[in-house]
C-alpha cells in the first residue's frame, strides 16, 4: 500500500454507500460494497488508498458487521489512555471509563463478532504492545482482533462492570457472570479474570440459553450406535458412563440422553458443576464446594429424594464413584462422565479410584467414548486427492477412499476451512463376555479387544466414516483420535 489507512479516510469510506475494507486491510487491499460505487468514487478511493485496491460485492449483513468492526477498532475516544497508569486509576475513574460509549461499542462488537463465529469462549489477552482478542471456535483458538495496549484498562473495566466484579481489584483472580441479550438470543457468559504481567487476562465462556433443546438424533451418532444406546438408556437401573477429554461434548450427550428419556413419568435429578442449561421437568443442583455441596455430598442427598434417574456431572473421586455405583445397584439409573481416552479405559479409571472390580462389572451397563471433530465449511469446500503420506497416516488404502474435501477458507469460517462440529462415538456395551473379562481382572486392552470382537466400532473407525462422507479432513482425524 502507498500509505497506512487512517481514521479520516475510513470515515469517508464508511459514509460512501456502505463501502468498507475487509478485516485484513491493508495487507489484503480489498473493499466490499453492497451497491456498486460510481466510477468517479472509485477513482477518488484509489487516489487515497493506492491504485491496486480491489472492489468486491458482498452481502449487507457482512457489510454491517465490518462497519461495526472498524468503528469499534478506530474509536478515537479511546486514545490517550496509558496502560502503565492502570494501577493508579481509582474505581470511579474506571467506572466512568467502562461506561464510555466507545468502550461499550467496542466490547459489544467483540462479543457479537465471537457469537457470529459460534465461539464457545472469548479470550482477552494483554501483551506488552497489544491486547489480543481470541476466540475458541470449534475447539480451536482463532485471532479476531489486535487492539492497542492502551485500550486494555477500558476493555477490562467494561467486562468486569458487566460481570458485577470488583473493578479496582487487579491483583487477585475473580469469577462472575454476564447476562447478555443479542436479538432473540439469551446468553449467559461465565467470566474469569487472572492477573498477568501486562494486565488482567479475561476469559468469557459463552452459554446460549436460547438453544437448550438437544436431540440425540442430531449429534451425529451413527445408527448402529444410536439404536443400542437408545435401548440401554431405557433400562430401569444400572450405570452408563460417557468419557472423553474436556470439551468433547460429554455434557451435551447427557442432556440429549435425559431429553430422550424424560417422559414425565419418572423423577430425574442432576448434580452439575455448573448447571449449563435448564431442563424442563428435571431437578438440577449446582455444585458449591464453598458451602460443602460437593458431588459426593449432593449425590448422598439426592438418593433420599426418591429419584428414578440420576445424572452426576462428573465422577472425580472414590466417594462419588462409590455412591453412584451403589445407587445403580439399588434400583436407580445413573449417568455420569469420566476423563478417559477411550471407552475401555473407564473401567481401569474406576479401579484406580479404589472401586472393587465386582461392583464395576455388576453395575456398569455401557460406556460411550466421544470426541468432537470439526466439519468442512460447506461454503468453501473443494475436493482434493489423498497423498501417499496421508494414506499411511490414516492406515487406509486407495480402495477405501481416494479423495477428500477440504475448506480453502472464507469469511463464513473465519478462513479456517471449518465450520461447526460433529460427534465421534465409540460404544462399549457391557455384555456377559465383557463382564467376565472385567471380573477376571482384564486390563483396558483386553476389555477393548473383547468389545471389538463383539462388533464395537472404535473412535478412529467412526472418524474415517465421516472422512469418506466428506464431512471432515485427515488432519482433524489425526488430531482427535488415535490409530486403532
């Protein structure tokens, strides 16, 4: 570019028939418009910005989002705030700063930008010269903004004010919540602050209260897994576990399970940390360790409430595991989660917690392991041939598949090539043979091999099916599953 873009020129562009630069400007010298500008206007713009500026048609929605982006980014009212003076600012000044219109516009814009991308988290990360704003989109971090360091006090104060946190406390971590309304969407954001060298790191976890209906049929569960799983969860008693790492969709699967079996004829109680979504017709308890309401303590009280079905957010210790298994053995249907790599690993995890093998084999009906895999963006997907290295990495042959689909990156997927996620599943049904292996002291590998011999499909096999269907990519399969 012949010159750096400045505010007066941007102001002219925004006023000219909704002409707006792309986010990557000036590295990508492209201007978007909904209505074609006159030849005379194009000439003036190229004179101001350089002769190699390109013009491209875009939707009104995209134009509007970019206008908000640039107006928030270039708000002149934010200039002059020295981040080094943040510690000397008193609470009244910080509240005034957080209540300024440009600050409110900027923070609202960043939140809405994250929501447009269907982000699960927003990260405000102060650095020496910049405030980085990143989002977790489909489980992967994506940069959405790089702001001057001097706006950090204003942004931090605004978020803390919205979350009803102590604006003046910058030395200790704080936790809060923000209720945010975006159109007809009711959003609940959990806020966490953490002191850092260059200022407070702030993370917002986004929960969409308007999207609480979760159906098992829409989670991407294959028919040959959905059918037996739907049969198992209709049993009158026993324990079903869902396993996987943090952020693999375990809670969503449990909510879908409860929605499936919640007919109104049974008493269902959950204990969660935290309660992510409110489920109609179900009693939900929020763990509060500060007052002694742990999973174990809550579960002990739940069994005295005459429940038919119990959902425990997570089994973390021996006491919780023991009460959950005892409940399953005394006529309750119990659902819970564990952090293990695969379905068979749930058995050895319970053993590591000190649970007797005979209790595990007597109570456990099934274990479902799962992961979330990113889906190829439908708007920029293109077909590509697999390489010899990819065949070897995936453990497949040209007879299985020769071409896959990848996204080249576009505005709708934030140039990642992916948009949305889908579940991968591995269902271990505790048959009489599997129960015998558990009772005999078999390790996770022995349990796994027995289940596979009975028809269990591994996470990797399920992932490969999604690859053959053009839903995901080899890179995603390698990232989230192990060879099997």
